[in-house]
C-alpha cells in the first residue's frame, strides 16, 4: 500500500484529494500545518508527500528544505495556487520532485504520482517483482492477470496480492500483512486477514492448475509457485 501525507490547510481541497487517493487504494494521512508536516515526515516513511505552499507554521518551501536536509527520500509534489515560473523554480530547488498549480485535475495528479512511483521502483530495481510464474500485476493500471486471463480485484485485494508478490517465496505472518495492507495492529480477535486470503484464493487459484497462495501452519502465508501445505 502506498503511504501518502497530504499537507493542505484548505479543508475542501484536502477532502477532495484524500477521498480520491483513498478510493485508489492509497493510505492517506492529513495535516494542515507546516510544523506538523515536518514532524510526521520525520517519524513515518511516506512514499509520497503532497504539499501546499501557503501553510500555517512554516511554508511548503521550508518543509521541502528540512525534509531533504534530513535525507528523507519521499516523493514530494507541490500542489499550490502559486503557479508563477519563479515559484515553481523555487519549489524544485527546495527539493520538490514536481509542481502542480491549482486549480488541477485529479486524474493528472494521480498520473504524476504513479509516474514518480514507477520511476522510483525502477531505480530501486524492484519493478520485476510485479511478475511471478504466470501472474502479472500492472501497478499503474491496477490490472492483474494470471496465465493471460484478467482477474478483477477490489483495491484491498489488490494491495494484499501485491504485498504477497513482493514477498514471494517468503512466509509473511498475519501481523505483517495487517500492518502492511490495513496499517493496523493485528488482533487475534479478528479474522480479516484470513477472510481476504480466501477472497484472493477464489480469484487467483481456484480455476488454475497449480496454487500460488499457501498456508504455512502456525506461521502465516506464502506466495510461491511450488510449496506444500504444511
């Protein structure tokens, strides 16, 4: 799941962006103050920071500068009504990766976020992890195929499968899954992980010759091409 910090003091804009990103499967935290933004960025590992310039506390330019001085590599996209070329240059020189002017189209914002994430994945050498055996995931388009057949998943199922795929041939516990996919502390009183694993199995494994999702008794689950249930 992609973790995003939205730093915006306009409640209407913040709600619009947060709702749109959440619908696309992002985990979104919201703040409206520059100091609080720096605090959260320093304590959490965000994939993306969407940042307004005119903020209470310190402005977006200073948030950028502090973030980069602390060697935090989150993707930073400035989203601001200050759209003059000088402001854009100032934002990029402060450490932002991109700059969008308000008003904006949400589809363009989403496309830019995905483009930066895809580029970062390529730089980190993990993009090939989106293919395994006869299973393929297109992260940008949210498309899943197995043996060439497209499989429709909900956003939560998609994120769960992506987590399993990027940890392929490795046992992941229910706690790890809950924290990565739901960002919650796992409780033994809930069976949400098991329920969603069953949802995935019905879509990913049921109609195919060999199984990819395996239960490792007492430990958790594993996505692997060949493994015995044990």
